[in-house]
């Protein structure tokens, strides 16, 4: 246990233990006191939040950093399609936040954030307030389903598996129990989390059908005209490998999901399914809306594109929740976390940092052995105030790219929790 | 001074005393920010045990050896042209004098093969970090004469102390300082920001499997067997 674990000092903790030990189970340990203070509070323990916390402390070990996350452990969404398709166990995707406390003295608060009061500079959790000087919000996405209530039922029956955890485990079970019939997978229009993910998932499920010689067919219903990235690589793989077992329906809008009759109604007809992976549209976490960082009608938080700072000084939004030139992905959130950590540390020393442009790399499996990839470098044009991307795709599916993919993910995990 | 840094200092002094005093002070004297770490001197040898000669190194071929620990891989390259010394500046404001190439043409350089970004390194199975000779550019970045890691496209310039050309790495690859003597080439220490502590921490399980224990993986070497990377690595992954 680190000196400052969970914001309770040793004496308080011991007193708490002796008072509780006679009569109650040890509940008090992870609860924050009613009011505490930290120099930097980070909300969200995904790729963005963990990276920010670690890099803040790596460069500035004396800094007081609190990381608040409601899930008790980290699960990676990158590589989770490998898990769904049986190419990887769940264990390598999961990490304990304890490592961050033990190694870097980051105070981990396993709690739900109920609100952010920007005017008072406090974060409200279910067990008290935490005041901050700097706030980094990396809460990820919510499903954007308010105006389409049919998605709400569907969430329960047809897990989207775009938020890490039980959704993936439930979808994996559905896939494992599947013995044949029709599978429906739907894709919303961007921006959504991890643009190539639904296309990879469709390819991997098709490859499982092929491997197990199941009597099954995939209806892959895409709101887009074509995959937004690696279009050539995905379409070639679908045609070469899965044309007999999958139908790709493009520019199709989902209109209803009847979870009892197991039918998805779309602008291109109705599709009955045995199992379905209905991926709803997405928006920034509702926490940001409640905090007043989202204007009416906005789905993502506007930030300074070079610093990820919001209109409120020393309040940053990174990761999928921000409206950025980078696609929504764990890799982008990780890069943004490093940048914001550098910026906060510099600001604490009374300095500002030079502009940095982040790069994007995405990989996607197109079969159980082969992958394709894309890389985008960005340059900022100060005159037009726009980011100019240089986009490179390797659409030739290769086993070596699949190995690079795994090393890409393992490298990120080493960086996050190593 | 805490116990750990005291022991580290003692070890450094102990190792330093095994190093040729003249050579040691020469390299060290040039370093402002104590970016040079002396290790046990180790002769570079061929697989048959004889000292490696300059003529054994084909231009632009990648050779692998392990230094300063039995488990820490390094790449040795003959870049076939004079590689001059230069100043290397790090992002944290530190800097060091990079000594350039060794050998009759001053064309031979050596670097730690642990990527400074997220520590990919050549294993017996795969190598994601590789040298791309001038006539074999990368398919992805189209660049040649570089060291590139295919996991996240970190690019380093072997002619400039493996400083970062492009991609996400924050620091150059660490340099293995080579010294040419009458009987051959010696590795004498590491210059720049090494990644050894992260390496041993991160790969504990893998190293235990390959070497029996982390302690064994950390043992210092006194001879370095040099071989073509393809002889050590089953699949060299280029991109």
C-alpha cells in the first residue's frame, strides 16, 4: 500500500480499521473522505486517464495526482475483438490499477463521479468532494440513444461491446453458444469509438463461421457507404474470404430493433437474426453535459486542438469524449494523455510547451491470421488553422501485420502499466 | 543518499575500475550531464570465438550482440561511410557528445536494440525493430538508412546517434560505446538514455523463461558474440 493510498492517511486508516473491525466489513478503505484536495484530478481510468496520471508522476514524482474510475480494474478495448473471436484470452487485456499506486504513488479512487462543479473546482463522487487545481476529464463515450428508445432494449439483449467489461463477456458468450443461423452486425456513422473495429469484428466472426463450418450467414449493415478506413483492405478481404457467408449492406439506417422477435428493421429491409451485435451511435459521456462542457446539440466537447484544454482554463478533455483531429481510439487517447501531462507539468513550472502533433496508427484483423493497418501523421497549418493529415494505408493483408498489431497493443500496455 | 543509489554508485565505481582508465576518462570527460555509464569491457567476438574484425562486418548488414547484460540486445552496423561525432540533445534538456563511428573508415556504430518508445526488442521469435539499408526502404514510411520499429513506427537515424527522425519515441536509442584496440573491438559502456530498467521490469516473465531468472538475465557480459540478426531471430518483421 502506498503512503497516500486512496487519500486516507495511515493514521486515519488505522483508526478506521480498528473502529470498523469489530463490527463491520472493511468498507472504508477505498472511500474518499468527505472532502479532499489534489493538485491534479483525472476522471476516467481508460487509455487517456491512466497515461496522463502516469506521465504526470513520472516527470514530477512529488505531484499530488488522483485518478477516479468506477471500474475496479482496467480492461482494454483495443484487442478485444481478438478476445471475442477466441484469438486471445481476457487476462492479457486486464490490468490492476494497484500498480499505479504502488509504483507511481497515484491515488486511485474506485468510485463513480456524479458531477463536476467547474466554478468551485471540485469533482463530486458518491463518497465526497475532491477539489483540484487541474482537471483532466477522460470519461469516454456514452451510447447516443435518447431519441431512439429501441436501442435501450437492444443494449440488454444485444451487447454492443464498445464499452469495456461485461458487454464483451456477454457478447463472447453469445458467439460461443452460436450454432448456426443469421448474425446481424450494425455500424453507425462516425464519429464513434475506434473506426475500424466493427469491420474487424465482422471479419473475425465470419472467419469463425468459416473455421467451424457453421451453417450461418452474416448481414453486415453499415450506415456508411464503405469502411471509413482501410476500405480497400476490408472490401478485398470480405470478397476474397467471406463472399459466400456474408452480405455487406451499405448506407443502411437502423430504424428499429425488436429484441423479442429478433428482427432489425433498416432502410434496406428487415433482417431476422439468431444473434446480433447492434452498435448504437455514440456521444461524449453525459458527465460532460452535466458539467456544462457540452453546448446544446453538441455530441463531443470542443477543445483547443493543440492542447486539449477546454474553454475553462486548466480543465482538459481528452480521449474519445473530445472533438479532435484524431480519430477516437485508445491509441489517440494515450498520445493525448502524454501531451496533457507534459503541458500541466510545464505550466506548474510556469512554462508552456512547444506544439506537438500526434500520430495515429490503427491495425485491424481481416482473418484469424492476417491484418491490415493505417498510419496518419498530422501537420498544423497555422493560416487555415486546420490539421493536414498524411494518410498511409497498408491494405495488403499479412500475417506479419497481425504480429505487429499484437506488439502495438502490448507496447501500449507496457507503457500504461509497466 | 539512499541505500539503492549508494549500492548503485559502488557498483559503478567497481565496474569503472575494471575499465581502461584512459579510455574511460576520455569518453566521460566529454559528457556534461553524466549520460555515459561505464560497464565491464567486453570483446566483440565471432561465433567461432575469435575476435571480430572490421572485414567481418558486411556493409549495411544488421548484426546482433548482447551488452552490457546477457539479455540486453544491441545492433551493430557498418554504415560504409564515415559517421562523424556530434552533439545529441534530449527533450528533457540534457545533452551528450556522441562519438561517431569506429573502425578504419569510422563507419561502425552500435546501439541498444530496445526501442526507446515502448521497449520492443528482438527476441528469438520476432524482431519488430530493424535497420533498413539504403537500397531496402520501408514499405510503410518509404524511408531508408534508418532504424525503424514496426509496432508504432518510431524512426531513428543510425548516422546521428540514433536520434529520433519521426514517430512517437521521445529519446534516441542508447549508444553502445565501442573502442577499437589492437586485438579487436570492445564494448565499454552505454551512452544516452538507456531503457534497461524498464526492460527488466517489463519482461520479467519472458526473461525468467529464457534465462532462468531476472538476476541471470542481468548478468554482465565480458565477451559479446556477434551474429547476423537473422541467425538469432526466427522472423525479422519489416514494414
